[in-house]
């Protein structure tokens, strides 16, 4: 097969973008403020390019350089109050007022500061190695003569033409010029940017799409004018001047640094943003600083000890001044050994006030042992060792995904043992996020005989057997001899194996299966050796739908720029036929629209196929499209009760006039660069996504992760409260709650919802003011009734369930205190239909109002706000990418590992760190007050009789090692070691 033939073949498989950008767009901002960047493509060394002072492509994440390490690191160390205090005392130790030698003061400080600087230096050196590895990667760069040569990433300049091969990362932000496909498309994996595992489609401007060869760029010259560097990953506005013509540019042509080229042999691109001006670097922000409660308390204790130190020094100096003044009576001296008759200022009775002032400084130096100089560095060592224990715990290793637990920070180990409230996502966290098509409703008839985990849990809870399950299960096992298919757990002989043609509504079933096979953004991957088709889908739900259509006789096998091809069963001939559908527009799914549509032309008809959530789909049905609405609603409710995720499927036929009006408005909206772009797109889609005809509903199961119910039981026994924040319907969330033991038999439910007849009646009238007023009043009333119910009940467990609409009002300033009081009084809380913002707000509310330690756990990009708001964020390394893990403090592979992380490692870390800190303060206070008592007997002369070198060694080595052992190992073992070391030391001192 020739290269050209191969490109054509692969191109037809992979693309779903249907409309190229129009040259007549609204790029009026170009050249104005914020849109002043000019790139001279293929001329990086020209005067026009070099004079603009664009950043080079070297990316630096290190904190120090060889020249700045020592001064900058010392500055960081002495910003700590304790370290600065010891620096001052070390300087004073060189003066005559010091009660000990300067070396004994400098040695402990040097050891502590040196150890901390060494640790920072090693960490920064590792960052430097990572930077060198990234900056030293190779990429093919055009040399100006039609040939490409490998260069390092750090040497790239704005305007360079680069050639990136399959499975390579993009070295900078590139403007896509062409690819190995004839229609110049490519597929990009953006997991490093947004954590999403699905592939994104990119397409070059049409004017450069034919430049497929290296030699094509020998005389290529173009000027790009675009926006200035910014952090927004999803916007790009610009234009390209080529051969005295202007062509618009959009995010569809921008390839971002650190994303990867997939399913495409190669691409050519022009460098637009380099180094720290790339969007991914601009978008990188430091994670929020989190400190443990123990560290905060430790700081307060140290400040208190500073106060004690100054009080002791003041008392000693005052007594010393009084005694010194009365020390000499003629020739008689009370403290003859101090020679007051021949003394300088320090012991001179005639200058007793000055002697007291000098003694104050001497006492400050003498009692510095009250302040534990090695406490901070010892704690850091202990926490690092504790993190190693967590990372290497085989009990938290997930063999299936080959992922161990990972402590991404060592600052919060002990906080794991103080958790009061856990706030958890559901999908992908409590469940597997591995969807299986299990049931469906078509033309008012329910299909699918599978039984879900939730149904089994419900039957067990109610003590009623599931009728016919055993017989069905036996039939299914006997009939199902083929291996299980991932994403498909459907069994119903009425529509499987082509039997749907004999059903009462075969044409509607055909339309249902055709919609599943067409209305999606999946990419088929055909294995030429085996002939099998696999799919790259944006979500597990979408993959399950395409696989279900395949198994039921509608195989989606090919995409081109404007078509979708299926192999489907013809109901008349009962044979499989190939059909090609012209796709005109793809109206993609988002969290606001909650639906997705495809507009296609087939056999002269314009059809809109739509699938979406029931909350937005039923209201869009036309008068002639509600024939099966009653039965479908009942089935959807049953599916929700069984813990299934549901979508409604519908269609409508468009006239040429309707489509023309929509197409014009949609094109204008897509090309707009104004702030109202999304609103304009929504207004355009409203023209066609109405008067729909209902076909049916789908139901997919997201199975619970293994060990979730047992884990939640153990956490509840430990007194930890669990909140679940989910986007699911209330019925689904409640039944999942029972299945995972979050809700238990005998637990009373307090349900706060706005799905009441009174509110619905007001909503029909359509006035926003009265709706908001009535809704808020209803939420207030329900919260008050819930609090009264709890107050009137004793020794009963309650669960609070609240929907998203009610939660929006409950989080308002005048209601949130009542809401959190009610929630705290309940054993379990479930927030349904929650948006990512609401998840973060609820987490902040719980943290601030309770004052207790909170932990948030999630697996997707929509959980990042929640993880960062909580005291501790735990990321699940699951199906939805690594965004949650990258924003977390700890990462685990399964929810069940949370039990061991909190109840074993959290308990150990908290107990050992606490014991270690207490012992640290105990030994220092004991020694400090011993000195004070000795000073009182010596009339506060400041001449403490101890070997300063011996005490320095004792303070740094003989106490630090056993104390570190106390923080790492069991308390009884380390305590014995501490006592043995201390006993040996003091016995040696007596000898």
C-alpha cells in the first residue's frame, strides 16, 4: 500500500468534524490590546522575529540556580522565627556575655540548617534533572532548504516549522499546518493538560492542508497574527496571511505543548508560543498551601515557650541585679568567687542596672534549650519516612491497574488520623466508572432481564426474594456460551440476534439502534488483521452505547469528514447492508445543555437525532411525540430505582427552511469571538432541538467498586461521617446509598427537594422572581422541619438527602448555617444533582463551619475544586484521567484503600508524630527548668556548670535519633531506646 493510499484510508476512518471555518468571521480583535502577537512562519531568524523578544523554549521549574542556591536557601531558612532566633544567639555567643563557647552554639544550628538545605538541594536537583530531560527531547525542525533536522526542544524559536511523529509530545504550542491525512486532521491526547483520556480532533486551515511533504515547506512563508500568551486552554483567536489572503484560526488548529499526537503518522506545525508563554505553563498554578493542625499547634507552643524564655530571663536578671548591687560591703564580698571588687560591667555592684541588662542577654543564651532547635528538621525526616511506608504498603497496591498508593505530599500525614468528615464523589469513586448497557425502553416496552447490584441490595434489605432471578440466571448462563463483552451486559432474546424485526414496532427499534450507532463522537479503530472494531470514546457511557448497537446488529465502522457508515440489519430483507449517512452538524454534549444532537441527511430527509438527560428531554417533546411518554417515564423511574444511569432518545425531521435558518445562525455563533459566543450557540440549537419525537430510553449500570460497603461500615464505626456529592438523580443516589451501606436499614431519611406540586405549579407560570422566592421559602421550611424532627428523636440515626436546586438555596448566606447544623446532626448526607462548583462550596462550608478536619475524595476533573478546598484531597487514579490525582495530596487506586489509609496509616502517623513532639518539648522544658533551678541556687550568676560541647552533642545527636525513632516506629520500642540513650548519657556525665 502506498503512503498516499494509506493516508486516504485512515482519514476516512477517523474524523467527525463536519464544517470548516468560514473566512468571514468576527476576528475584529486582531491587532488590538491582548491580540498583538505576530509570528513569521518559517522565518525564525529574521530581524522581524528576533526583535520582538519572544521567550525561548527552555522551561525551568527549579527554585534555585547554582549562583542563587546558597543565599536564597539561607534566606528561606532564616525566615522561620526559631531559626532566626538561634542565628542571633549564635552571633551573641562570640561576645563575653555568652555562658558557653561560640562553637557549641553554632554546631547545632549548622547541622539543622545544613540538613534542611541539603534536603532542598536534592529536591531541586531532581527538578533540574526533569527539566533537562524535557528540554533535551528531540524534534524535527525545518532547516530552510526543504529538509528537517533533529533539534532539542530548548532550541526552538517562534516561527519554526516542526514535524512531530506519532506518539510524540508537542514541544511548544503549534499551529497545525497539515498531517499525514489528506484532509489534514489529527488526533491529540490531552491527558497531561486536563486529565481527559479521550482523543481530541484537530484540523488544519484548508489553505495549508495539501502540504504533506518535507519539500513543500522550502518556500513556505506565512504571517500569523493572534492573541497574546494566556492561560486559557480552550480559546485561540488569530488569522493567517498567506499569498495576500487572510484565513481565520480557531482552537481547532492549535496543538498545545505536552499533549500527544495519537492515531496520526505525523503532522507539520508552526511554533506560535514557546517556553513559559505556552498555555500549559501559563495555566500552571501552585497548589493551595495546606498545613496540618499539629503544625499550627506546634507553632503556638513555640511562641509560648519564647514567652516563657523571656519571663525566665527577666526574672533571673531582676534578681541578679538586686543581688549584685548588694554584693560588696567594704572589703566583705558575698560572692567572693565572682570578684566583684575587680569586676567589669557584668558583676560590678556600682553598675548593677547595666549588669542586669547584660545578664538578660546571658540568660537568653542560657535558656535557649527551651526552644527545640532540631524539631522542624526531625519532623520533616519522620514525615518522609512515613510517606515511604504509605507508598510501599502492599495492602494498598491495586494489581489490576499496577498502581500503588502514593503520598504526593509529606505535610499532612498526621491529618489522616484526625478526619471527621469525608466528602466523596460517586461515579468512579464509589463505583467503577465502567459502564455496562443492561436495560432499555423502546416504544413503551421494557427490554433487558439483567439484575443490578442495587436491586440485589434492595431485595436483601426488604427481605423479599427477587422473583425469577435464579431461573433467569440459569437460562442466561446456559445460553451465553460466548465470552463476556466489556460494556455490554444485556440479555433479552426478544431483540437480540435480529429478533427485533418480529416485535410490534420494528421501525422504531431500528431508529433506536441507529441513533445509538450514529449520535456520538466515538472513533472506530479497525484491526486489519482480525477485522475487529474497537472504539475510542469520550466517556464510558458513550462506549457502552456504541458497543450495544454493535451487538444488536448496527455496527458503526467508519467516519469521514462528512459521513458515518454503518453495517446494519435490514428489517425487510433480514440481511446486513452497508449504509452511509451524511453528517451535517454535531451539537456536542456539555454540562449546561445535558444533551447531544446530530443532524444528518439520509434518503433526501433531514433528521435530527438527540439523546440527553430526562430533565431536559421530556420538556422538548412535541405534541405528536409523546405517544410513549407515560410508559417511558415509568421505566426511567424503575431504572433509577435500580441504580442505573438513564438517557432519553428522540428525533425529529427538519425542513430545508428550518435547517437553513439554523445553519446560518450556528455558523455565525461558532465563528464569534465575543463573550456571548456560548449564548449564541445555545440560541441557535434551540431552533432545532424542539418538537422531538420520543423513541425510548437507555439504562447503563456503573457497578460498585469491590469492598466499598465494608469500607464505609468501618469508617462509620470509627465515627467518621460520609457525605456523597453526586450529579445523579435522587432515586439513583438513594439506592446506590443503600447498596454501599451509606444508608442503612432503620435510618430515617430527611429529604429536601423542590420537586413538589406547589413549586412545579409556580414554575409553569414562568416568572423567575416568585419561583425563587417560593423555592427559598420551601427549602427553609424543610430544613426547619428536619431540625425539629431530630430534636424530638433520641438515639436514632438520620440521613439527609438534598437535590441540586435546593442545595443552591441552602448554600446562600442566610440559610447555610441552618443547613450545616442539620447536616452535622445526620449520620449520612447525600447531595444529588450537584455541580462541580456546588461540590467545592459544600466542602468549604463543612470545613469552615465545623472547624474539624475534612477529606475530599474524587476521580475526575470535576472534583478538583472539592479536593483543593478540603484539608486533605485524595485522588482516585481511575477512568476519568489523572486530573484529580494531580490536584490531590494522596492518590489511591480504589476507594476501599481509604480504610487502611485513614485507620492504619493515619492512626500511626498521628500517634507517633504527637508522641514525638510531646517528648521533644518535654526534654527541652525539663532541661531548661533544670538550668533555671540551678541558676536560682547560684544567685543567677549565669555561670552554668556544664560542658557545652557535651550538651551540644547530646542535643543534636543523642536526642534527635531516639525522637525520630519515636516518630517512625512503635511508641514502646522507641521509648525504651530513648530511656537507654538518656541513661547512658547521664551515667557518663556522672563519671
